[in-house]
């Protein structure tokens, strides 16, 4: 087998998922060069199976030990592949740590990703989830995604339209076993168009005493806000926001807002829909700060499920289901998880 591959048997996963949930993989392959994937997937133990691709483990809940083999892409190459003056096309390997990539791009004078600072995970996971925060989604800057298709042995280069991006969604999420994302190309502008009017970014920058912010200033403001609101996974196990904000028809949003005037309402995917705050619903149902043994909800943010020490994935999933049931019972609005659940169905 290629020297770009290292295969581990009975691999412990507790330090490879940000929930800190104990689990064991039958096989885990660390792949430094995506060109070695065909060699790996012909190897006994991997052949004929769709592997689970493990990035930073920040969007997974292991409700049981995975039965499939795991692949972790570890390549770290980042380079400008085309410079168009006002915009640079930057290619990054899937294994590159996301926050480090964002800060590196800002250091190179390339803007756009500043509102996505401090999101855990890897570059390869970003388009799968279409990560978003503070009024920005990564799809706005994805130029293309390189992905290997194990069933055909082909490597594809999908442009942004082919990725079928939607709110926390993409073709890669709809077909989780079809592709292995190996690299992402981003189109990043040198002239920034800052988004400051979401979730207190403008107020944070004003408190910093900055009158004319740069993209780096915006990133620092986002980092400060996130650190205040969200627990550090290195200290308290979590996967960030566990629930997606529900998107509902306008009529339902208006009826709910009439009953609950403090309920936040945002524009949805189009003029006929509205996005509602899952955090507001969960908080209204009294779950913020709730704890059942070591499974709980962060006291600082109702969207964040936490592992206080030794919660199992099953315990966290049970808590999440009870939260969702209570929101649906009280408000008639279903909420769904963001993380991929391994070993159980939602």
C-alpha cells in the first residue's frame, strides 16, 4: 500500500470527535495524498464498502460504534491556482483546518471568509454542510469542489452550481456515500464587502473602538462573540449548533410571530419562506442549561448540546429528541439536527 496511507485497527475515536464521545472504528485510514484513495479502497477491509470520511469530527454524533471503515484526509496543501487581480482562486486540501485557513487567507489580503472564523472542522467538511455564520455561507465563495467517487474510481471537479448548495445542505450531504471531498477551490476577493449587520458584529467592532474595520477586524469580532457564546470543545465536548434553524411558510411564521412578538424571524430561502430561530424555541421550552447526567444543553446557548464528561452518544441523542419533541408539541415546528448521526436514525 502507498506510503501516503496509514491504517489503524480498532481505532479509538474519543479524541477524534468534538463531542468527546467514546467510540471505536474497526479500521481508520489516514490518507496524506488523495491520489492514494484508489489504492486504499482496493485494500481488504475497505473494498466494496463506503467509508465514513472523518474531518475534524465537529459535525458528527457517534450513537454507536461505526460499522464501516473510516478515512481521514490529512493533506495540508494551500495555494493560489489563479490570480485574477480583484479575485484569487485558492485551492486547499480537504484536511486543512478551517479556522487556520480563514486566518491565513486574511493574512494574504484575501477577504470573504471573515464571518466564518473560529468554526471548527476542516476545509473538506465546509461545502458538505455549507457552513454558515453571522450572515455568510461558504457557498458564496466556493469556486469548485474536487471529489473522488469510489463507485466509479473517477475524480470530479464540481462547480458551485453542481454542488446544489442550500441552507446547511449540499449534494454531498444528500449523497453522503457517493463522494469523498478531497479539495476545495475558493474565489476570494481582495476588495472586501463587509457584512456587519448580523448578530452584534457591528456593536462588537464599535466596542473595539474601530471606525473603519478591515476583514481581519471583523474576524476578531466574530472570534470574540463566538468565544463568549459557545463553549470550547477542548473544555466542554460539543459539536456547535446541534439544531438547524427551521424554514417555514410565511403564513406559519406570521401566525407564530403574532402569538410570540419576541420571536426572531428572518427571510428564508425565498420570498415565500421564513427562517425561525431554533435557539429561541428551545430556550422558550426551558432547555437552556438543562442537564441529564453528563448530557446537557449549554447554559450560554440553547442550540449547543454538551458532553459534561462521559455522556454516550445515545444519551445525547435521547436528549436531542426530547428537545425537538417539546418544540414541536408547543409550537408545531419541527427542528432537525445539523450533525450527521452515526449508528442511529433521527
